[in-house]
């Protein structure tokens, strides 16, 4: 299915989707209550930071789910490599379990926990903001190619992946977890890079010279001025 066909299909589905919205709200609220009770028991007086973290996490994934986005990719390539999708999902969900375990049941290295927790939350919120900003831009365009002229894609060739990178490194910082940082560097970063390379090859074929020219003139790393 071409990008334009996908855009037209999404256009037909535009408007409030009440069933999906109610299901999203139910799951988010249920998991929020679960997280609050879990860390209230496990972390005690230190529960505030993990509860705030997982609240932001649930809201972020809830918005992406409601909008029909690929959680960890850009959503510009609907037929994404299933092995890369599965591999990154396994890494990311494992990270969500490893980091809190390391903080409260593993190494328990928390002598700078509040300072790093707040710093990590700021980085995490920044990553979510970049991803959702870019996603809203994608959803506002009838032709997906039009995103290349918007501010997020003028600042970076892959704003959704830059947001994901911030999130990946925020998690070990929030929980001050060396094992989570090791997992991100050894497993997460290679998968993140492979996803970008796959998407660039796919878009170069589907969008042709338009994307090739854009790639030559736009860096992957963020820049402050387009």
C-alpha cells in the first residue's frame, strides 16, 4: 500500500473514535492504579518518581495507541520490518522491568536517586514531547511527503527517532540503573540505528528523489535552525 493510499485511508477514519478512546482510557487508568499501588508498596517514600514516570509513560503510549501510531517507529512506513518491530518492543518492555527492579531490588544504587530521577524525568518528558509533536504533524497532513517541509523534519531527519533516543536514555537515568543503561547501549542503540536505516531505504524507494534530496540536506542529529 502506498503512502498516499494510507493517507486517504486514514482520512476516511478521521474524527472521534469513541470505542478506541474509551478502551484507551480504561487501560491507562487501570494500569495507572496498578503502578500506583505497586510502587506504593515496593518503593515506600521513594514512590513519587517512579509513579510520575509510569504516569507519563502510560499517557504517551495511550495517545500513540489512540492515534493508531507505531509505538517505537516513526509511522511514516506502515509496513515496517516485523523483526525490527518485535526486537525493539522486546528491548523496550524489558527495559521497563529491568530499571525499576535494579533500583528497588537489584543493585539498589540510589545515593543520587532524587537528583537523577528528576533529571531523567525532564529528559523523558522532552522525548515524549518530540515524539508526539512529530506525530501530530504526521496526522495533520493528507500527503505524508508534506511532513518533510514541516519544522520537526527540518530540525532533524528523524524527529520521532530522536524523541525515542531521549526516552531510551531517560529510563536508566530516572531509576539510576547501570544495568538498564548497559541494555540500552548494547541492545537498544543498535536496534534504534537499524530501524532508521531500514526506514531511510524504504522511503528512498517509495518517495524517490524527493527523499534522497531531503536526506542529503538534513542531518540526523537535531539542529536549532532549519
